[in-house]
C-alpha cells in the first residue's frame, strides 16, 4: 500500500491538516496525527502536524509499518493510552526516537471502525505529567471521539467508490426527529410530541449528525434538506 | 470483580475467554433458545472475530460468572445486521460516542438467588456498572444494549431502567429480544452501586489480572490458599515471602529480554502496591 499525504493534495475545502491544528488548539494538545486504512482502495492515508524532521525520520525508519500505536490500537474498540503500550519494546524505541524531535511521551490513539472494514487511527499527544494527562483525557475524550470519526468519514469519502457506498441512510425515527427540528421545535418539544425521553431524541440527533457528516444540528438539517430527506418548512 | 479483555490482551486470557464462550452457549443456546452456533460447547459468532471488548465478571475462585461484549456503532455490529429485525429493517443508530452491547449474561447455575456477593442480582449489577464505567472512561456517553425482557425487568428493578428503546420487541427463540438505551453517567453507575451495595473498585488490580491470565496459575493457587481464611499476620508474611520468591524466580528464569522486562515490571508493580518489600525483592 502507498502512503498518501492528503495535506499535500491541493483541494481547498479539504484542508485536513488545519483541522488537526484546530483540534490541538481547542483541546490544549501539542500534536495530532491521523492514519486511515481504506481496504477498497488498498491505500493508507496519513497526515500529521508533527515537525517536518520527525515526519521524515519516522517514514525513513519505516516506523509506520511497526508502530504499536497503529498496529495494536486498531485491535481495540476503546482509545488506547500510550501508557499501555510502553511494555512493547518497539514502542519504547519509537518513543525514544521521538523525544529527540520534541515529541511528548503522553499520548493516546483513538481507533475508528467504519462500515466497510475501513479503519482510522487518530492520535494526539501532550507534554505533561501523568496526573495532568489523566485529567485532560477525562475532559476531552468524548469530543476527541467525535473528531476522530468525523475526520475518518471525511477522508474515506475522498474516495469516489466509498462515497457512493456511504450514502447517508437515516431511519424513519431519525428523519421524523430532524423534520420536527427543522420545523423549529426544541429537543424537549420533540420528546413530548413523540412521547420519548429527551435523551432518546439527543442520541438520535447525534446519530443524524454523524451520518450526515455534520458538526452541528443546524448543518445536519441543511444537509438533510439538500438530500431531500426532509422538507424545508 | 471485573476484568476487561480486548484485542490487545486476549492472547493472555484464553482460559477466561473459553469459559465465557461456554457460559454464552449455556445461556443463549440452551436457556434462551436463540438461534446461535455452538461448537465444542462454545458459542462464538462472526462478531467475536472483530476484536470486540469483553467485560467479564469473575468470582473469588477466578471463575467466569458474567460477561458482555461491546462493539462500536460506527462499524459492523449486531443491530446493523443479525439483529436488524429488532429495528424493523431500519438503519441502526451510528455515533462516535455510542457503543453496542450484546450477549449480556450471568451464570444462574453458579450464582444463588439472595443478594449476597454471590448472587445473580449482585453479579448483574456489578457487570452493568463496570461496563458503563469502562465505556465512560473511553469517552462514550450512551450504550444501546440488546437484551431479553427478563433482563429488562432486572434492569428496572435494579434502579437502572433504560431511558429509551429503539425498534420493537422481537421474537427470538424461547424469549424475545429488544434494544434498550442506557446513559454512561455517574448518576446511573452510582444508582446501580447503591442498589446492590457495591463498594470499592469494580475492576481487578494488576496482581489479580496476572492471576487470571493463562500463565497466572501459580499465583491463583497461592491466592486461593491465602484467600480461604482471613489473612493472619504470619500468613501475610508467608504470602509476601512467596511473592518475593516468585519475583526472584521470574527474573532469574527469564529467557528473553521481553520476559526479563515483564518480570521486572511485575516486581515493580508489586513493590508499588506494597505487597512485597524492597529489601528482599
């Protein structure tokens, strides 16, 4: 498989590298990296905001083929804290090499599994103590999970075949809820109208956003109208 | 106590996993009569090949008494395929912070009725609280869980009523199945703990993790011998001596660098836990 650096592809609306910078800024992180494996295209997509010299060193050493943060995290469903990988001698070696380039040792990798056997691995690092890391992690992990899946879905859709296969498919209940939101109803209103709990509405809205690749509910409503899934009111 | 086994550590827990697959065969194949494939007394399906996470409850004798399996809803999972009848053929929920839990069961043959630590009720609550906690620590906010109506009643009785359902209750074998929604909030976990009187840690510590692993048989016997009665001061010292000797042997017998590292790490962990003393280790 070949490595494609999406950040070097001149597609303006897909400036994924700047997305990584935004994630780092928002969540007080030092660096972020994404690697995605697309089994349909047989390619590995990768982009990072690590220093250039570390990127060069990493690829030159062929670390991407043996980095436990990539190989092992893909077998987990939960984010893998790098502290768990420290017993791997190969990880120790890469971590040590990274230190010379100013790469922090605290980090974690979030594995994303897509519907077609596609796998994405989103890693973030931060230079801080074990205690601070634990606190930071607890407060941002949910948001990072969303960022990871958003990023992964976005990258997979750059492939035309995958894009065709992943036409968003919403359930009747999801469409119903989105239609009420488009009609100006609040989350609690929708819950009352449909006689379901507020949180059930919330879970469905979260699913709508994810399926439509939207970051906000307003964006999801816009996209659903664009796709003729709901009516403009 | 609860242990989490995933794709990263599963090769060290083949005994526990086998016991879990046997428990699933008894529960889902025999008791519930679901259409599952059982080979060599074990119920294993295609989702077990996807490196799911298993949250497993073990009793004081290190036997599996409860288990549940978790998968991400962003990728292949049961509601998107095998259980699609529950959703009436509708596409399932898909969210980065929603996990699917399936094959939730407890061993009603080993556990008794009452509400002691050895009861069905305690084991159910402990497993439920631990699986919600594990999800929460992974940044997950909600779980969609496939259960039967009996388990649904147990949840309601245990102050852990689902906040909603998706799809409909669907016939499946001798009993039906349904998909319930649970939030992974501190409030819910606290309510379950309070109901069952669960205090202290839900998850096993590093020493117990080792004892439960495939090469932990030696410690299992040591631990069992010591656990049978309350530890007297001399027994405590004996255990300390045995553990120290074990650590020394592990370091001395290490055949590879990895083994040596592992042995040193174990010693360090035991030292940190105050289970052995530095002077003799």
